[in-house]
C-alpha cells in the first residue's frame, strides 16, 4: 500500500477473467480546487464520490458531479476533473479493463457519451465492493468475485440501466457468491451452490470461471480462509473450533487448506499477529 497524505492506493495485476481485468483501487480526499489532467489513460477508471462535489470534462462537455454519484473515464480518452473549491470531493476509484468492461458499464447506462453514474436507490454497496477489494487486494479470487458484484450493484441501482441488455450471468454469479457467503460454515459443495442458483454443476462452474477466472469451489475455499483469518485475529477460539466454524470437518483438513492459501499454518498466522 502506498499512502501519500490522504491518498491510499493498492496496485494489482489480475488478468485471468475473460470479462475484465483489475489493476488498481484507491481512495482520495481532495483539497479545494484539486485537479487532475487533462490526461489520456491507458485503462478505464471509475470514480465513486463519497462526499463533496466537483466536475468532469470530456471533450467539450462538462459534467457536474456530487456525493453518491460516479463517473467513468474510458481508456484512450482525454479527460480532466476538478474538485469544488468550497466542498471538495472525496472519492474511491477502481481501474478495470478487459474484453467486456465497457459493455458492463454500458449495461448501467454509463458510456463515453454519458459517463455519469446516477443511482436511483442506495448505492452504498458500490463503494463497499471497492473497499472490500482494497482490504483484500492480495486475494485474487476474492477480488474477481467482488468486481462482478460491483458491476451487478452498479447496474441494479443506475438511473440509466439498460434493462434489456443486462447480462443474466451477473445475476447467476451474484447468487452463487451470496449463497457461499451465507452457507460457507456448512458442509456445502458445488452441487449445493449450483442447486441454489437453479443451474447444473458443470454450467455454473463454466459460468463462474469465465467471469472470475476461478471455480466456485476455489472461491468457497478462499472465502472460508478469509473468515478463518478474521476469527484467528479477532477471537480466542481454538484452531479446531475455527475449522468447524468455517465449514471444515476436521482441523487437519482446515490447516492444510489454510497453509495452501496463506503459506503458513493457522497457529503461525495467529502468533505472527501477536494473538497466540
């Protein structure tokens, strides 16, 4: 992580998905009149405004933007943006690119001609997805799934949603992720996840891997290790107890899986953090 004043950013290079690539997430609290550009970016970037206001200029068009709105800067397009002098904005951003990135933004009605995201309902989950990617930037599988959720929330809440063009795969992937997050502590597998989504196992696996670069089983394992890591850090539960709490039938299988993802045992991870 690089921190400069109130600027926080994390860089990654995740390009396994067939739909989108992820390169960077960050957050910035601007000073009065802070500006950026004119600049032509090599990758698409989306900003979500947390507070304050400012404006974006693309070509000869100016767009005034305020809290809870967002704006897109497509790759290879000259753009300039500036914070308000009295109420400067604070925003989070995500650098994405890849085969279907512009198509997915277009499903939310966000295009070069109309680069503004204007939500008609609670858009807090759009920011939360970016924040989760920032907090878990070292976990590639988790980040892919979160980018898919990001697009799903963006489309669902956008005033300019193109209803007929919304890809149904977004809903399937979101359903699979939601089921995993709800049931990860139980002895579930791909069959149960697929049944919950109303799909057969092979189709869900193909769909999920196309979208995220990983299988549903890999995401389930990754999510279990994430929750286990939190329990190791935040509680005094035994290793054996944590294994059961995150869906493993025994501590040996859990420890083996944990070491595969974290490159250290659960007990070593806890000791390293001063919790042992």
